[in-house]
């Protein structure tokens, strides 16, 4: 991405900041639990359609969605920006999923604007709404249903107390291994097993039934 592209991205987000904040506020004011994010699904798909994306509502799940922008067919990688929007019981959006939705929408709109201006930016931009992240394992279910087929890379942002410009990146790994209890003790406390608590980062399956590793 060139300096000019970066300027386009920044300008687009600045221009749309009130619109983006309004989306966040709508989701914040009506917190919905896992698999019941009907209002958030409607708000986000409407916003994406308004911004020129081709939108598929109810993508594999009633409250999941997929939106695409592709100026040139079959050219370049397919990159997905993931949006979360479910809330926690009793305390609503204390985890900030309304902000994840807003930030993902902002990134999608801005990257789309840069792709429209710069013919050198080739590829397909996908925006995927992933429900049920507060304990429902939404991304894992979407993965198993085939929603990520053809996606070369996927990314998202999560609010935190600090700004991290070099966040940890984890891959989707499937393992089938046989080992000692010490090995499984290690893997249970390694970053790889973070998926048990954060399905959005990694899917790891460990089966003590095979003598070899499968990657």
C-alpha cells in the first residue's frame, strides 16, 4: 500500500466517522446474546450494502453474514475482515464487540476506497460477520461449515488497554499426535491452546490416537 493509499484510507475513515460511530451506538444500545444478534446483523448488513458491498445475509448461520468487494475477478488474494457483535449476559457490551464491529466496518470501507482509486491493489475484500463469540464458538462453527473456504488471510481487531502495533498472529492448525502426559501438559498451557478460550485466534485439535503429526 502506497502513501497515497494510506491517505485515502485515513480520509475515508475521517469522512465516515460519525456514520461509523452511529453503527457502534446502535449495537451498544441493544446488546444481543450469542446466536440472537438479529438487530446487529440487520444494522451491519444494511451499512455494508449502503457502502457498495455485495451482501449475503444469514451466511451459514441466521445471524452471520458475508459481504464482498472485488473490482477484478480472480486476481490477487482474498482477505477477510471479521466483525463481532454479540454481547455478554447482564453486562452487555462490556467486552466491546460493538467497537470490533465499528473498527472492522471502518477498515472495510477504507480499504474498499483505496482499491477503487489504486488499480495496483488487486484482490477480493471480504467482510464476515461472526456471531456467538462470547462462549458460542461462532468462528469455529463457521470454519467447520466451510465459510472460510477460499480465504487466504483473515484479520480482526479487539479493544484493549494498550495499543499493540505488533500483535501476535496465530494460524489455523490441526494436529493429530500421540505423546506422553508431559506433552499434553505442555500443549494445554501453550499459546496454541488459547483457542479453548479465544476461538477467533486459532483452532487446535489434539487427538491422542496417531503416531504421527499432521499439519
